[in-house]
C-alpha cells in the first residue's frame, strides 16, 4: 500500500505550558473528505497552523506522501501541495479579486518571477482564474477590490486562492462561517468538482454541511482527538456528546 | 462600488493606445515645458530629475513592498561616489557611467535588502537608518575615495554617445537626464504590472498570506531592493555626471527623509505618485526658498500638513478619485 498523503504522528503544540494540541495522530488518504469538528477552543485552528507550517510543532512529526515535512517552511509545504484557507479570511485586500486568484495561479506556475508586463489577461492564465471564480459564483466581482467585498464573498475568494494552488491536500478552516446559507452550497459544489484524488479536510460547525460533505469525521476536544469514524456514528458517541456539553471544555477532565 | 469598478475597467480598455505611450508623450511634453519655463535654470531641473529617480526607487520598496526605510539615500550616494571615482579613473562615457551607477546601486540595494527586509515595522525602520548612518560615516572617513567633507570634485564626463558635449547651459545634461528618465519610467510602468510586481503588492498587503500561496517573501524583497537600488543608482550617476561633484549631502539622512516626504505627497504605491510628488515638491521648494529665504521651511512644513490632511494617500490618488467622481457626470451614463 502506498504511503498516505498526509500523516500526523503524535503532534503536540503548547503555548506557555498549555497543550493546545495533545498527541494528535491521523492519516489522510487520496480522495478523503474529512470533517474536523470540535467545540470552540478545542485547538482545531492551531492544528491547521501546525500542519501548514505557520506554527512549529512542540513535539511529533508531520509526513506528506511518506516524507517528513516537519521542518519544511511554509512555501515548501505549499509547493508540495499542502494548502490551507483561513478561518478569519486573509486576502490581499488592496488587490482586485482577479489579481488575488491570478497571483495564486501564477505563483503555482512559477510565473511570479516574470518581471515584465502584465500576465493576468493572457489566455492560459485568464482561463484558469475565470474558471475558479465562476465555480464559486464570484466571476462578476473579478474587477472589484477585496476591500469592497461582502464578508461571505471574501470567504469564497479565500477558497478560490486555495483551489488556484492545485492542492493535493486542501484544509479549509470553517469555510462556510459568515457565508450566507444560499451561497454556502457553492462551497460544497466547488469541492465536489475537484479532481477526486485531492484530499479535503474541512473544519465546520454546521452539521448539515458536515453530513453533506464528509465521509469521515474527526472530533477534537481539548487538543485531543476523541473520535474518528463514520459521520453517522458521531452523534451517538457518548464521549463526543460530553465534549459538546462542556465536560471537556473546562479543561479539568482526566482520562 | 460597481461605478468605480466600471470606471477602472473602461479607463484601461478605452485608451486607444498603450498607457506607456501616453506616459512617454506626457513626460516629453512636461520636459519641454520645463525647458521653456526654466530656460536659465536647467541645472535645477537636471538635479530635480536625479532626485526623481531616488523617489521612484523608494516607491519600489516602500510603496510597492511596504518596507519602511529612511536609508534610501545611502544607495543613491554610494552609486554617485562609484560613478565619480570611475570617471576620475578615466571612464568618461556617460552611458557607461550610468551602467556603473546602476550596478553600484543594485549591489548596495541588495546589501540593504539583506539587512532591512529581514525585519518588519520599527526594527526595520531603525535598521534602515543605521545602514544609512553607517554609509554616511564611512563617506566622511574614507576621504581617499569620497573626498570627505570637501566632496569628490572634478568629475567631467565625455560627450554623450561621443557626440553631445556637456555644455555650460546644461542643455545636454538636461536632455540626457530627461531621456533616461522617460525610458526608465516607461520600463518601470511595465515592471510594476508584472507578475513579480503583483507579488510584491501582495506581500505588502499580507506577507503571511503570500507565504501561504507559496511565495518566498524574503528573497523576493531582497530582489526588489536590488532593482530599486539600480534605479536609485541611475539617479546618483546622473547627479554625479551633471553636477561634476559628489558631496556628503548625497548620502545624508536628511536626503532620505525628504525623499520619503516627496513620496508621501505624491502617493506611495503608484509610480505617477512618486514622479509627481518629487517634481511638485522640488519646484515648490525652489520657488518658496527663493521668494522667502527666511521662512521657506515653515511654509514647506505648512504645505506638508495641508497635503497630508486633505490627501492622506497622496496627490495622485486624490486626483484619481476626483476624476472618478466628476467624469461620469460629464461623460454620459453608459
Ligand atoms: N498564538 C497563540 N498563543 C497562545 N494561545 C493560543 C494561540 N493560538 C491559539 N491559542 C489558544 O489555543 C486554544 C485553541 O485555539 P484554536 O486552535 O483557535 O481553537 P479552535 O479553532 O478549535 O476554536 C485556545 O484556548 C486559544 O486561546
Ligand atoms: Mg478555529
């Protein structure tokens, strides 16, 4: 059997002695559709930061395609196909929507080393960013500056940047938070249209969305993975219930 | 929102000629106007053009990349000294001397970039000042190379392209400088719209996000510093070629600070802002200091306050937004 796309081995992350991620291990395989859920403050975003290289691990290792990438820089991980989006959107606010996505497209193609004349409207570049914006239903905003967008539209654009980077593993941190419900269907739709080999891990609170999307659910509570399994089983799991009812949230559990 | 967007789209697509051609013609006309308005003071205009390069170079790192620096004149000055020494050593061809200035500026820019781009915010600013002060101190001490406080004098380049001698009235110097400026400016217009220029603007917006799309931010910033240095170096070279002397003022902290002021007045982050800010500031300074030698600093300070209050993003962005508001009313409602 081939190595899993992404593997976490006993990943720990502490801030000032407090373990925010505590011995997290799991694997992500080609084509996976994983929902990572858990109460607020469980350490989900921290885990994404650790995986993407924004934060160093305190302990443990991260493997991509069987290679240890624990010491890789952020851009090295991106080059390797490990792409994330942000819970609180981070975009290039003084650029237009088209420029944002085109930049990601050009970065992926190695074109950002070109020093002369605009490439955004060259057919092979334009087709790509137009297609991604179309997929997310924001093509009509191509010429808008990010600072002029509604928050929900910014969320979609954050996802568009991720798609433009041709991910192998795409990690979405609450992509639907702040997106009006009639538009959040776009996110699932866009993911459905991704090449099937791409693995997607989504952090999400909206359980309807989770059930629509996920083939597998991971539950993080107080930094620990307390459940991994079928979406249909997650709501019946007693430990998961306790986590959401707050037994874990006060941080005094022993197990 | 959509009004303004439609405007921007139309503005670029309705021009029946490339924007660069428009820039070329506009600058040539402005240059001619300068020649007519200041026929007896071409030396002033020529000095002005040298500083325009410095402000353009600052715009590349500060306006486009968001790097806070008060050490840009160090690059300008080092290039000017390099050109001065090259000329005194016998390399008198003005175009070759421009090349010397460009290379010296690029090297000095890369070196500054390695230090300054490593940091952000206040540490970055302080480091840039430190680099500038270090260069200024060395220029003062290494008098065998720089002439110390007396400056480097007696720089007399040969004819441009072997034909046009530098004349007493400064006509050759002016035309030469203007031509170089137009060429460099048009090239820069294309450069800042390039994928690399776009990446730099993105880094300015959010450098972590830029890394998260795979950009190597630090090396890119160093590279931009090198390019910026080459531009500053051309300015230093022209100043050395045209004035025949290079003094300590060319590496001074005051010069760096004034450069930043000119950029802010015109509008950082647009090349037109750098160009217009530096021209307006210097002409204003020229007139006011002549008209009122005692209070011109006060008047200049007041002007600065007014500009920053009413056009915090600079004169050029202000003008653009005014045109945006007025143009739809004049031009029908298509
Ligand atoms: N940079 C940081 N420094 C200190 N504590 C942090 C930092 N980032 C997150 N935390 C803490 O880690 C915990 C988990 O946060 P987070 O990963 O954002 O949770 P989630 O995304 O599951 O809601 C929270 O208690 C938060 O305060
Ligand atoms: Mg979170």
